[in-house]
């Protein structure tokens, strides 16, 4: 079953701009993870935020989590053409070992 | 570098002809996953192994089977591929902890793209 819905489905920005992607989910979670997928490649883990955390940073990435609204956002600051990829949120649901992936956001960064 | 390797990268098979996809890992992770990903969609979990313990998702077709002969290798067998099985198949691993696999990132291979003629 698909847990996360991501918004927007596609995003096109200019290099240097910030990109924000949102993820909503339905059930209780232990943590939420964000992954990146370049075209034709596997997924790469970016960042994990636990259910008791509200914000986390890693380099140019900033993730927020609002468990009351069951939503998360991923902000990429000062985007680069190399950030062009699909970004997926994945929830670690209470009582379930495996992750459930959202529908993804396709980000295009124009040089 | 420790990694997850999937072979082949591209596989073409005929309608109804059995096919096997392989995955190996040098991470020594005890959990291995198989996902199916169709174009512009989210990866969909087919099954996973916790050590040798096999866990099938409820909606995974019987046509899909898996084997894990040892920690390092895992195989996906599609017994009678149909046109709807054309997709990217992704293998992933994670390291279980006392708290289960929670909080551990998954490490993915680059996938095998399966085409059905």
C-alpha cells in the first residue's frame, strides 16, 4: 500500500533557487526518510528524521516533520543542475519492518 | 567500496519464459529487500528477508519467488513473466538492530530493467 503522497509531482527551477518538496502520510510512524533517485539508477538515502524530531539539516538539505499534521518537507537550498533527480519520502510505520515509499517528486534544475 | 550489486542491468525475456535476477552485497547486512518500480512510480515492496526468514507482501503475485542461499546473495525468480511484469527491479539491504530495521537507511543497487517480448 502507498503511504506517502508527495507534492508537487514535478518541479522545475533555475540553478541557485531553493526547491521544496512535501510529503503527507496516513499512519503512525517511527521515522521518515528521504531518498533520491537519478534516472535509471537505484535510490540513495539522503536523510532520516525520527518521530520525536521536528527539524534536521544535512549540508544543503533541511527536513521538517510535523507528526500532528502527518507531513514532512524537504528543502534543497542553492540548487545545482546535479540535483536533478526524483525525490521520494519513505515512512517507517509502527508495527511494520519495511519502508513504504511515497509517489515521488521529479525535480528539474535548469543550469 | 561496500555495495549492492545487481546483475544484469538490463534483461530481456520472452512472455512466459522464466527469468532470474540476482543481487549481491558486501555490506554484510542481514535484511535484503526486492522492490518493483514501474515508470514514474514509487518502488513497491515485493518481499524481504530478515536473515533467512522470508516475508512476502500480501499483494505480491505468486508468480514472483525469491531465494537467499546465504547472507550475500538474493535472487528474484519470475516463473512466467507477463507483459505487466516489465519494470525496474531494485534490490536493497539494511542492517537490523535490536530495535528492528527501524532507523536504518536502505542501501540500493542500481536495479535490473526487465523487458518482456
